[in-house]
C-alpha cells in the first residue's frame, strides 16, 4: 500500500519547465514572448537571443543554442537578407520572409512547447513582432563523430561502417541499405528531461503487425526522466527482467540491423548511442555473427558448430575440471591423471578454491583491460601474463592445468559474437563451479538443467527463446547449427517472417553448364 | 483451464519417452532377466501390447472428454463421490510412484558416485530443478524434452555401437529353450512400465494438434519397445543368461567400454545424460500430480502448490517409500506390475466401458423420446 502511494506521488512530479510551457500559445506581442523565453532560459549560457530589425522596420528575434545550428548558414541566408533595407518600399513581413529566406526546411511554431522543442534540437526560432506564430529554421548542425568501423563487432569480410551517436545518420544508413518505401520508421520521444528521439524501424509486410503494436505499447508505457543509452530502453521493455540472458540484441552494425529487419524483426534506434536494439530474438541468433553470411557457407557452418562447442566450454569447463578432479577421478585416463596429480601436488588449495581464485583474477584482469586508457594497456597484459601464467605456477599458487583451463575458458568466452551473451555465460560459470565443488557431476547437471529450464521459460516479445530447437522447427535448423548456402535459404524464419515466407525464387543454385 | 500453454503431439511423445524409459533402462533388464534369462529381449515386445492397449483406452476417453484429464472425467463417468475418491487414489498413486522414482534415482546416484552424500540432498536438488520446470508449465516441459531427449534416445544405440566388439550373439541361443512362459513372466515388469503411457491423459487436453495425438502415442510405444529390445539384447549379448545378476545391467555394460585406453569409464558421462532423462520423468509425474491436485480441488492456479508438493515428494522419496533398496526392488518386481496395471490400465478401461455404455443408453433414450 505504501509503495503504491509513493509511486503515485512520483507520477505527479513533472519537470517545472514542462508545466509552464505546456500548450501556451505564443502572444502577438514580441516582448511578452521574449520575456517568457528569457525566464525559461535563465542562467542558460549557451542560448543566444539575437534581436534585429527586419527590413529596417519590423522587430524580430532569433533564438538558438550555440553549437547546435549552422551559424554560417544563419548569417548568410537568414540574417543578411532579412536585415537588408527594403529601400523605402513598404512590404509585409510575410512577403519578405517568403522571398528572402533561402532555407528548404521551414516550420511554423505556434506554442511555446513547439518553440522550445525546436530550439533544443538546434533549429533556430525566428519570432516577429505582431505575429502569433514563429518560424523554426531547419539548419540544425552539430559536431558529430564520423562513421567508423564498429569496434565492438569487427569483421574480416563485411561492411566497415558502424552506427554513430546521431539518429539521423543512423536512419540514413539503414535507408541506404533498404531502399524500398516499405521500410517504415516511426518516431517517438521518451524521457522527461532528455526527450530522446526513438525510432522504431520495421519493414511493412514482413514484420508481424501485432509485434509492432506490442513494441509500441511497451515503449509508450515508459515514463522515465532520461534515456541516455539504449540499455535503458532494453531493461524497460524486456519480457523477463530478472534473467541474466539478453532478450534483445544490441548491435552497432547497419548490416546486422538490415538483415534482421528483412527477417521480420523490429529495430529500435535511440538517439545518442550507436547501439541499436533488435527484437524479438532467440538464443541462437546470439551465436551468429554477420560474417557467417558473407563467408563461404561450409566455412561458416564449421565456425558456427565450433562456436556452440565453445559456448559450452566457456560455461562448464572450469566446473567440469573442479568436479572431475574432486569427485570423478576415474573418468580421467590413468596417465593423464598421474600428471594431473603431480601438478596439483604442490598446490596448497583444493581445486575449487584454485578455480575460483583464477577465474576471479581473470575477470578482474579483463575488466581492467576494458576500462584502462589505451596507453597503459600494455602494462595490464604484462601483469596479466604474470598472474595467469608461468609465474603463478612456479610460485606454487596454482597448478598448470588450472591455468590452461582458465585460459581456454577465457578464449571461449571471447568467441561469443555478442558481448552481452558472453557476459551472461561468464556470470553463470561461478554458480556452476560452486555446484561442481559440492555435488560433482550431479551438481553440474543440476546447474545446467536449471539454466536450460530457465532458457525454456524465456520469451522475447512472445517468441520462445530457444526456437528453432525447442519448440523444434525442422526447416530452420539450416540457419542455426549450419549456415546453408544462399541458394538454399528460401524461407524466412517461421515465427518472425511468416507473413512473407519466401525470400527468393526457388532453384537458384548456380549451374552454369545447364544454362543455354 | 489451469494450464494455458499448448504443445504439439510430437513434444508429447518427447516428454513421454524418458517418462517411461528413464527408470526402465536401470532396473527392467535386471527384473526381466530374473524370469526370462536369455529370452529377455522377447519380453518387451510382449509387454508393449499393454502399451498399445493403454494408449488406445486413454485416447478414446480423451475423445469423449476432450478438454479434461482423468481426474476431471472420472467424476462425470462414475458420479461425483466415487469420482472424487478415485481421483484421490490417482493422486496418491502419482505421489507414491513419483517418490519411488526419486528413490530409485537417488539410490542409483549414490551407488554410482556419491556414496556418502545424504539422499535428501540428491533428491532435494533434483526436486528443486523439477519444480522450476513444473512451474513453467507444460510448454517448458515440452521444450526441455525437445532438448534432452535426442541425446537420451541415442544413449543405448551409442552404447551398442561402442560395445560391438565385445558382443557374442551366441549368448542368445537357444531361443525359447523353456517355451514361451519365461518371457511372458518376464513381460510383467515391462508391461507395467508401458502402462505409464497412462500419463498422456494429463497432456492430451493441452495439445495444439489433437488429431495427431494417437499417431504420436503409437510411434512412442513402438520406439520404446525397440529401445527396450536393443537394451535387453545388449545385456544378453554381453552377459548371457546372467544379466539378472546385476542390478543395473546397462550401466554395468557401459563400464566395459574401452577404446584405445583413452575412451573409458564412460559411466559418469552416461549417468549425466541419464539424469536429464530422469529429470523429465520426475517432472512429468510431478506435473501430473500438481495439475491433477489443482483440478481435483478446483484451484484457479497450480503454481502455489508446486513447492509444497515438492517438499512432500522429497520427504516421501527419502524415507517413507521403502526402508532400503532391496525392499523397493521387491516391490517393483512383485507388487508394482499389478498395482500399476490396475490403476493405469484396468480402471481407465472400466471407465471407457461405462462411458460408452452410458452414451449408447443416452442415444437410445434420445431416439425413444423422439
């Protein structure tokens, strides 16, 4: 009960500016408008009010934020022609505006809310005396990062461009890939203070209408003060918020987004971050890299199978090592067992403590490597090699096999193409080690079964998380364990792309000899 | 309806496969071997008749009452009071068998590798994992079965391939040395296991493709029969008539696998795979128990009673079901074939008979009234 009351209170709290500005219509007296705006932008150093006489007689004001608009354009195409003396001829302000302004994107603003919105996205607003509406000039321009290769998901073969922090650039990159007008992009604003632009992109006729509605509904439900990264949105629209597994993919790659849109999925682009969310996804799409589709199918299929193997390794190998050396020594071939025992002889800790020690150190090392300034990166690798390496072994702290196990696990978790999934597996490794140390193989089985049961209960926007394995979709296995050659990829995934099942014409297998 | 999920009949077959096979792999070859000796591979074929019969009866009952389980339609068939009493007996039966399975599992695990671990931990851990699955509902059960069963299905086959060089097919000769009788006697245990197809009554109402339910149930019985025959043949080829001397012949056989001195002692891996099967088996009985109880008590949701029943199963499985494994095995050999068949096959058959007669009577009355 108390909790509900508190929530209600929070609901009523709106930011003060919004309350004043709501739907207040602009007045015809310029000074009134100016006064309100000035009081709102009080103590805002970056807001510029430029007063001038239009055509030598009408009083006018330009309001803009420094650094968000193209100043040169403002000077050359707005201020210069407007301030020109009309030479005695009496002309209405409208006609001056119509003839002299060389700007393609103009918008009339009638309320204060509109006014502020435009100013804050970088469109200077021109207010005139004796007019009840102002003009927003679409010359927003600010410093942005140029398009670079995405650092978190690099490929050997594939496009080298990645999304940037600017929404407009990102949507344009998508549009360049999918030129059909069926690619729809709906926009909305979330965040009381940030009012961040969010775009839902999908392909009409491919994506399920109910899915789009569901995404919209979940986004509209959000009432939060700020959205600084798509991670905020992700956590607010997930099906199972308490799961360690990601239920939306985030990617920096326009080609990944495009290929997912073409399979009937929905992308959510957030202004201010290069990471785009894709929904709904399954567990197995997290094991796929876009490069799988660009390399030869046989190679990609082998790599995919290897990735699955290493996913298991990254999850259970340390646990298995602890379990086997503690409880099931008979499983190890005798000669190997002897060398294992010899290596472990001088180690003072039980296998469990040893494993925990090494794994935690490794995680710390990795975290340090990610956060560290690049200049001292080399130092970390030197120190790391000492901690997880020969020095640790010769100091008698850990055994050499344990070092190998930790190293293989580390490599295995680096193999995961999606960082968020790698994180989940890293996290789940520790309870598994604990279970292995208490109940041996049985404990590992308990842990693995619990994880699998959990994965079976998960859904991503209604889509079962483990499709196409459970529930089984026989035809889609061609793009799960393997990557079938493109001439065999005739159908889209059933659960997301059933509305337009055929990807291409049938029978496109190249066969030059038979051609006339 | 309490259960909102839907599964396909293929998934039903996948759930039911380990539900019958998991414990059967352990003990049935031994029990059958006691009577049938080297003819023990014939017994599953005879036993499967009961499987076909049970599937037929329950499917017919399902057709008469398509949206209900046996706990619900028993009330319609034999009246409210008697129906409730029978429903209670069924629930008790499920609880009893569920805890027997847990006991078998814990005994096997502690004999194989966790000798000093108290059974309450072994059973409690398993029940906890099962409880998660049961809380997820039939869909989650179906999906986990989808993942685990293919591996489990291959287990006897892979074992057979790896043991190929140790096989001596002469062990199975002479066939039917003492006539049919020993194999018929030996079929008593497998037929009881085949009777466990009874549990499809708990799944049939939740199928998305009802018309295929019969087909997949029959395929299920055939597959299990083939797998039993392979398992028993494996035991015969390796041990001859002495297979009954081992409590767990299949796992003893797997212990023999040695390939180039590296690939040996596979029993731990085998047990790990087998645990996934027993997990589905326990979850299915547990699920049937929980769903049945909530239907019997007409609850609106079954989730609140999952953990209490888990506790009950753990306690029963640890202590009360049988004082020791010999007694349990004795129960499985002598009492269970009759106890199981009575509840899983005969009473449903009686239900079907009454239901059909009633229906005919109603039709006659209907015609008369016209």
